[in-house]
């Protein structure tokens, strides 16, 4: 396998690049297929260019597109201030630092609402203990519940 950077040169209306000398290159002609940014060549010229295009369309381009989207996703997630999926933040809870929040003037705290999980149906709901006491019925199944605080 080989990877390289080549500087294109202008040749008429087209641009040329040199192929690595170590490659087997058919001087009678090579076959190629390309999109707007990728190119695939058979330097032996044995594979007809139509077949090469089919291979390129069916395998190279879809794989490249998927791979490229993964790269862009990673770059975006790594960039400070970039958009991140929420699960990416949840994976690194140790990086979170405690923050301080200023409560705006004139703000009065609301009722203290506990989250209650029903022991019968398992559904959750909020319950204002200060306003309605410790005895309640499940909003969903009607199960009587007494909160132990
Ligand atoms: Zn219930």
C-alpha cells in the first residue's frame, strides 16, 4: 500500500499529477473512475473503466461517505463550542466541574416536589409534600402510597 501527496500541474485544460515510479503503469492506458473528489485507477488497465466505475459507485463511494461523516462527527465533538450529542457529554461525567448559579432577585422558591416512583406500576411523578402531605395515591394506578421522609 502507498499513500502520498502530489502537487498537480496544469496541462492544457486539465491538471496532471505524476504517478509513483514504483507502480506498475500500463503505457497503453489506464482505467479510472472518479467522483467530484475521489479517484480510483487501475494502472494496469486490465479492468474496464465501466467495471471500475461500478465498483467505485457500489463500494468506494458509500464507504467513503460513511467514513467521512464519522470523521466530521468526531471533529465537531472535539471542537470546543461545537455541537455535541448529549450522550457524548454523559460519557464524561468526571470532566464536569461544580458550578455556581446566581438566583435572580425577586425569585421565590417553588414548592418542594419529590419524585415518587410507584411501587406497584413503577411510573414516576412529582409530588408536593409541603402542599399535599405524605399520603397520596399513584396518579396512574391509584395505589395508596405513604412517603417516608
Ligand atoms: Zn402506580
